[in-house]
C-alpha cells in the first residue's frame, strides 16, 4: 500500500513554514511581556494561547487544583505550588496559562480544554481572581513601572506584587521596605492579600533576580519574603502562590545554586512540588504547536482527531514493526504500537523518544523547547524547499533531519553544548559537498539512492549517539534502533547491513562495536589511514603483518606458516594448523582453489591424511593493513 506523505495529510502552521518571525521559533514565553500585553500573539492572546496548548496531565492537574482552591471548593487543595523543571520544560508556559485563565474567569469557558478543567475540578465556572505575575527574568526596576516620569522605582518582588495588587496605594505600604531592599513585616504582607476573594500570585524564575542583586543581601531577603508570603497564603482559603524553580541550571555560580536549593526546600516544606515534563505527552505538544488544526479536528476536550489517511499510516507502521519485532529494539512497546504511532503522528515515535532516551542528561538540552525548535526548523526547511528533500516520507523521522541547513544545525549544536568540533564531524561524514554519507548514496543502487539510506542511517546514528558529546560516558545507537528509526513498510530491510558496512568503511568519526554505532569527536582509523598511508611503504606493512602472525604462532610444532605449495604442509597422522599468508583472502575463488589443491595432493602424490589440516585464513586483509 502506498502511504501518503505526511505533508499531504496535515499542514504546518503558516508562520512555522515561512519562518519569518524568529522569536516565534524560539518557543520562549516571556512572562513579563504577557503581563504587560506585549507578548507575541501566540502567548498574549488567551484564546489563541489555549488553542495551541496541549493540556498535559500535569497542566490539567495544576489548573484544576488552582481553580478548586480559588473557588473555595470542598476537599483538599494546594495553597503553595513549586513548579519544577529544567530550562525549556514549560514552567513559564504553565504560569502564562494560569494568568490568562484566572484573569478572564468565565470568559474562558469557550477556550479549548477549559471544559475539561471544569469537569475535572467539579466546579461550574472559572473564578476571576486578583492575579499577580512577577518575572525574575525580566523584572527591571523602572520608574513606577507605569511609563510615567517622576514615579519612584520599584526595586523588589514585594514592591511589584503590592503595586499589581492595589496600585500606588498598596505600594505605599511597602515603599520603605522596597527602598531598603528588606522584606516587609508579615502583617503588611497579609494586609496586601484580599480577604474572601480569589487571589493568585505567580512568581517566575527567581534566578536572574537574585543574580542581579548578588552584591546585596537580596537572596536572603527573597527567602524571607517567600517564607512569609507562603505562610500568609496558606491561611487564606481562596489564595494560591505558584513559584517556578529551575532544576539543575547549567553554568551558574555555586552561591546562586545554593540559594535556589534553599528556595526549593522551603517551597516543598510549605507546599507541593510539581514536575511538568512528561515523555509520553511531548508528541501532543509538538502537534498542537506546529500544525494547523481546524475546529472539526479538535474534540471539546481539546483532543486531536486524526484524518483517515493518518490512521492508515499508523496502522501500516504498527503492522510492520510487529512483523519485524525480532529485528527491532526490545524497549519498543509492540503491543501498543498502533496507539503509539497515532499519538506521535506525523512524527515517528523514535524521533521523539530519542531525546528522552539519549539527550535527557545533557546539561544544555532544553527539553520541550529544544525539541519544538528542532522540529519547527525541520518543517520550515522542508516547506521552503518545496518538500523536494523529504520525498514521500510518510512520517517525520530522525533520518530526514536537515543537518545541511545551517540554522537547524546551529540549533542542534546549541542543544549539544556548542562544541565546535561537531561541525567538522557533520561536514565530513554526514552533510557537506564531499560528506561520505552523501557520496555513498550517490554511488549506491537505485533503491538505496532513492531512499537516501546512507544519509538517513548516519543522521539517525548521530542523534541516537548525541553526536558523541557524552564521551567518555558512551551513548550508542544499536542496529535495531537504527532500523526502527529509518526503515519503513516499503523499504527492503536487507539493505541496512550493506549501508552500515559502507558507512563504517568510509566515515572518519563513526565507531562500531558489537553492532552498536556512535559518532565521536576524535577521528577513527579511516582518517588516520587516509592521512598517513601515502607516506608508508606497502612492503613494510606486509613485512610487519607477517612478523606479527609469526610471533602469534611461535614455538608450535603443529603450525605451518604461509604455505604456497602442497609439499609445504606435512602429510602426517596428526593435526596441522595451516596459516595462509594474509594476501590469500577468505572465500575468494583463488584461495578456495589453492586450499582444495593442498588438501588433495602432497607434491605429485595424493594426500593420505586430508582431514588432518585445520586452515587459518584472513577474512579481511585490508583491516590487517589498517591495524
């Protein structure tokens, strides 16, 4: 069955395809811009924001818990929430969702996913809350933060919170503490919070704020402020405090890390931690953010309804992986194959799971944001080239990642830690005017050439081994993982071994060990041989090989080295180990004829003890030369 290309079944968002708004493809929510009404429409317009937001289990849990508490619903609710996650895992996105939801109250009921929130929360309406949003990332002390001249500067989180809660009058109650950069007394903070009215306080990303004031006592003052504020919020039945805390941010001073750890511990003691990243839901996020979905393609609960051609592709792939399960990785959930392909469409499941399986521990990998940007650039590249480069691929897989596109490649290198050596690896072995994978495809059989199997396999290995940047902790691509990533129902499975053997023989940075492949940042023997072989005398190599073989079989009376004639091998009633010279390669017609002649004759006579000879033959002389 001929499966339709993914781009003929569903369509990317126009702004993604055209890539004319660089900020859009960064997939970064700026909380302060959302609060000031200056964010991109994707984040600033609430209905559009919800349309393009995949309501994950963690987001649904967070939203419904906040809604229930602000509604004074019976039962246990959480007053203080610590949102955990690495950079790019959706913490600020969750903050923006709560901000839009609680500021618009019942006006949000028509937005996708809100009906599911109401049903889950068991309340009739979304309450309108007094909502504060303070961002440590972009919190800049400015005159009054109102745009008017002559207003005094708000320097602190508590000064900004007071102003957002009650304007100039509320700010006046904390003005002295704001000026002195000291935490207000508990009773002052309590007076700022409304009685018996919904109040939501959102504090996003404290790290830049405390870093800016590192020379002062601000980090300690922020701790006291959070401690006091959390305690006051806990005593109110319709108030919630949500604070985002980055997990293991790279490249920060030890003192800042200590402060973050203290904040995290405090917020866990007085509240509840919540991690947003869920591996199985990344596909849903990608689909909602990158593709256009008409109203009829979304259920009332916000679930995507795939068209018939997409379902056909998913079923065909599921049948294929189950038919080839003995050749595919054991970690793949074969019994749920069809549902997995449906959840990931138009992406191949391995193209998403590789980031969880192999990239998660990389310090600079931005998780959801990084994955979004990579796939957005991949789609934009395909669109701008008229889909000519993706041919008729039914799914978006690892093998079609456009490493030849500079913007995409730069993004990959950024996620891997900006190691400049990776650029040379890619240009030499994968994509470039003289890259080995591209050359091998151009010289291959029609079937391999049409499916670009050398480039697909090399690209899949690159992603599965995260470019080799994890040395000395090795991350490798097994042959079964490569097969899952690049093969499809209409591709001959026997071609993969041929492709991998060719890549191993030619690439300069590819390593194979026991059917496991990886790229690394230092060259392999192929490169060394290419550089030094013109200066080496071949006769010296042959002499060295023979010397090493002789040393290996020294002091043995049953060994005959390098026989060329039948009389060189004794005809006797005991075992003899006959070691052929390395130039006589295994399974060549000439070697076979030579062995047959030596077995049957001993000089001019028939050999009596033909079964007494054990043969040792070189499988690959070129490998001996290389080593």
